[in-house]
C-alpha cells in the first residue's frame, strides 16, 4: 500500500509539471506497466483528483486544481543536500546562496526528514578551487545570465597564450576542473576552456543570442561527435 501511495503521489507531481503526459511516459518514470498506470489514474479520479484525458492520448491535471505542497523522499532530500554542498566548488555568488537555501530547505521539512538530512554523510570538501577560479566562475555565470560575450586571456595545455572572444553556453565540472562551453568567435567553432587556465576573463558589453548552430545543444552534439 505504501508503494502504491508513493506512486500515486509521484503521478500527481509529474502531471502538475507537464501539459500532457502519456501513460507510456508515466510507466517508464515509475517502472511499472501501462496497465498499472491506467489503474492508478482511475484511482486518482475516484478519489477526487481532477485528472483530464484518456488512454492513448495523455493525461493532465485540471488547471485550477490546487496540489498540496510537494514533499521529498529521504533520498531526494539527501540528493538536494549533497547538491547544495557541491556548490562550494562553484563561484562565490552561488556558494554564498547555498547556505541560506539549505536553511530554507531544512525549515520546510518535517522533523523526521530534517533529522535524516542533518545526518547525511555525503560531503563535497573543496580542496583545489582557487580564488581566481571562483572569480572567473562568477564572471562566466553572470555572462550566461545576461547573454554577453566574454574576452578570455587564455593559456592552453601547451602554454600557448591567446586572446579569445567567446559566446558562453554553459559551465561543466569535469574531473577536477570547471570547463566553460562556448562558441569561439576567433575560431568560429565550439570550444571548451578550463577556468583555471584563464589568466584573465572579462564580460563585454556586446550581447548575443543563441542560434541552432551556436547553442548549448549544438555544443553537446559536437562533443558526442568528438569535435570538441
């Protein structure tokens, strides 16, 4: 019964976050058969949850339905705590926001979940992230939000120094270093840059807009193809 109750709760959470959801998608997400999903949808409807739709098309919650505040499982809480702790590896602004965010999370949890979160043994101690990298992270993070070009004074693995103007597309933590995914206007191609190899980095006034051939998805496709 507890598993079914959890499953019904998960269905509501999925439906509240999507416009139309098929039984096949719900079955994949929950690890059950589509027949089980149909039975669960019927159970939700009989209990008064206004699920709209039909088999073969998809389901959604009526727009005016007020769902009680969501609650996390113990593992989900621990995942959130670990994720917030990992922000100490990022820039100063996000790292500073992590502590109050964690406090708000703890305050919203019921006592048993709060105790479990406080007892989490998953940590992310930061050993190698120098102040220079933190500052670079903050500049890149700001440029990503504002969609502004960046000017890099970059030293590559062969100690070659170049000046690059790039369109920032994303930040990735890879191994033990932060990487900037970008479209390099100097090379007219996708490139990645290690923040710890940026001798200087500054945000320019010029803005840019992502296009299909200069986008984060395009960068990821190039990585999968071995071109970056």
